[in-house]
C-alpha cells in the first residue's frame, strides 16, 4: 500500500531539493516520514542524505511506494519536463502534490496534463520561507479533489501550521500569486519608508516600534531587522520574488488590466536582482541605501 513503506512509515517522493524543497524534506524526516529525494544537482542532496533521507538516481525512483510525490521545482516548464514522462505509469494510489510556485495558467496546464493520464493531483503552493518550512509552520494553499485530502493529511500536517483548501486544482496557485503580490509590494514599500525616515532626519527605530503592533506583522518585522543589519539570508530570494511578479504580470496582460503597483514593484525588484538576486527579498532596501550614501558623499 502506498500510504506506508515497508518500514511502516509514510513515504514521500521529493522532486526538487533547492532551498524550499530541502527544508520541507528535512521537516518530513523529523516527523517520521521517509523521503526519496531527487534533484538535478547532487550537491543539493548531500545534506538531506545526512539528515536521513534517501537520494535516488531518477525521478521515476521517487515514486516507489510513495503516498505522494511533491514537486518543488523552479518553473512550470521544468515541472512538466520532469513529471510528464512519469505520468503514463504513475501509480494509481500516489497523489501528485504540486507545490512549486507557478502561474495561474501554468497551474491549469499541469492539472490538465495530470487529468489526461488519470493522475490525482493537488495544487498546493506554500506561503512561507525556508525557516517556517524547517519548523513545520508553513501555510499551505491547497486545491484539488476532496478525495485526496485524507491521504495527504499526515504530510500536510507535518509541513504546516495551517492548510487552506480553496477549490479545484489551480485555485491554490492563484491565491499564492495574490499573496506574493501583496507581500513583495509590502516589503518594497517598507524599505522605501525606512529611507523616508532617514531623509526626514527621523531615527528609524520609532517607525520600527510602530510596526510592532496592528500596523505590522511578524514577517514585516523580520524584514525590518534584516534591513537594519544589512544582512539578508535567503529565505525568499529576490530572483524568485521577481519570477513571481512576472507571473502576476501574465495575469495583468491576460485580462488587459492596469496594475501600477505591480509595475513599479517589478521595476524595483529587477534593479535589486542585478546585485542581490540570491539574497532575501529585504535586500531591495539596499537600492535606496547605496544612492543615499553616494549623494551624501559617503
């Protein structure tokens, strides 16, 4: 039975062990769930093997006895490239748990390909970065058939503090785009406001203190601390934030809409990505910092 391996523990296949995939896989291991992991980079697999995971040599091997196979890969095209060859022989009892951040149209395309092969798929991107993933505090934005929920419950419970079910497959990715559009714009705005404080001769600390209340959030306070330290350990790198804004831009074009906040935020992220692409999103603060220092003669 796919729900349990020969050792009696639940088993999950993990396709993609970058920043988020490896953090999620380590959390599953901590919760007693076996992980068969594959990644194009063997370097990404070493820490996971040290933590008790099992590296496999091909994506197909990750299906062996798995209750679910998680895809956590950079783009929908890469997801399809890796998964589509597996679908004709996909085990009937194994759920494809698609957790990569892809766009609305891309999520529909993946769900459609799965349906064509009779494969049960749940579109379930996550809200949260590597630290909450490692601690099991993600929010999972799940969408897909009701029948898959019970089978996935132990896996989703291990990874998250909250699961939101939002309808048919593809709706989870739409909610993820909305959430990330808001989050990235908020971080960009708070970075600019920190510079506004400096420009007005106001110490930044009172503004930071103000956000330690109803106007702020734990996430924004975390970004403020990074900005004050000028230290941005990658939880949600600038380059991936920019990728998500490009996906929102696809929606803007599709509906022939006008999203001026998106357009300005995307411009700022593109500028930040030139030198800070692998640093956390809060590094957008460094754009204003450099210009301010240059103009003051520092």
